[in-house]
C-alpha cells in the first residue's frame, strides 16, 4: 500500500491521508479473489438492520424494554436459521484456500 500512497499522494492528498490512517482498509485483498465481494459488501448487514429497524419502530408493540429484547433475539434467531446453510458468494470456490489459510497449528 505504501507504493500506492507514494504514487498518488500529490494528486489525491485527502484519500492517501485517509489510507495512511487506516492501513487495514484493503485487508480483503489478502483473501482469495472469489470472496472479495462478500467481504467488502455490507448488503446482508444493511438488510438485516433495515428489517429490525422497521419493526422495532412500532413502539406500541413493545410495552417495555424486555419485550424489545425478546423481539431482537427472535430476529437474530430467524436470521441465523435462514442463513446457517447458505454459502456466501465465492466461499465454495475458495473453501480449500481458506482452509489452508486458517489451518490451526
């Protein structure tokens, strides 16, 4: 990344300063190319948050904080059940490489 910053420092000082402040922003490039899209995309998280926000705004539905907590736990459980068997984009193709990367010593 240092070479990138050095090359573009004069043309894009704000961008390169931001990159220097957060050197881990391109960490996903160290993973197999098949899974880059899944790693840098936040679509699943945003969708889940939108759904929770939509239903939790109905204040009458939750007479107290405990009822809201139970609702959130149920939403997490539903999410986990829906996605427990789903393989994110590219992870099937990168399974062997990821296994090797994270092999425990």
